[in-house]
C-alpha cells in the first residue's frame, strides 16, 4: 500500500434556508491511498462496515486482518475524509482475467459511515478506485452488492457501473466440521 493516489472534491454545501446560524460552508472531501499509519482509523471504519454487513463488532480482529493485508501487500485501501475527518474506505484486491489477458480488481469493500453519506464520499472513493485501476492497465473493476442495499446500487448506477447480465455468481463453502 504505497502512497500514490489522492483526490479532493469541494462541493458547495448549502445551509438550511431558515437557519440564520448556519453560514454557507465548503466541505472538502479528500480520498487518498491509505498507508500503515492509517491502520487504526481504517480498522475502526472496517469494523463499522462489518457491523453494517451483520457481523459482530471485533475491532482487534479487524485490525489484525488489515495488518496482514498491509504486511503482505494483498490489497489496496483508500480512505475518504470530509474536512479531514475519516468517513469511509474502499478496499481493492488484485486479480487477473485469463480471457482478457489483463489485470482486474475486485472492489471487495466500500463503506461510508452514516455521518459521511450523501456528501459525495462514496462517489469520490469510486473515482479513486477507478483511476487507480485504469492507471495499472486493468480491464475491469468488479463488485458485489447486496440485493437489499438500495443506496449502494444507486451509487453504482449513478457512477455508470454496469450490472452483470451475462453471468451468475456462485460460491462454494467448506463443509461444516
């Protein structure tokens, strides 16, 4: 996980019209490739993501899992901040397409905390992921999204990701002990 990619967006955030105490402000969304010193922050976001996915909280396991990915260069992680406050992350795993004879990436994890949603952080993370993948010659980035995750589906649709209509996803799990 090297230091290669950083993106910054500054959308105009309008105050509520009837609230004179809130002046117009600019919210800065920044996305950059995470480095080892980001591990604590990423582990916390990763733990929140797993809870969002219905798993029990386990911050120490999240920390250990991510540390292994960093130590073995097995994934690339991007972190999103709003006004320098961490609000989301995306984790890519590298792979290859034998038929395309090219690199592909699996966008395995994308999460934006409740406080960062509907502010552009998800879109900024997707843009960083795409820029990174294309810069390395990838022919595609793939992801799975839960059928009930309508917000996620809307994000991917808005970013012009294409729902696969040709292939079904199958899984094989190890037998129960």
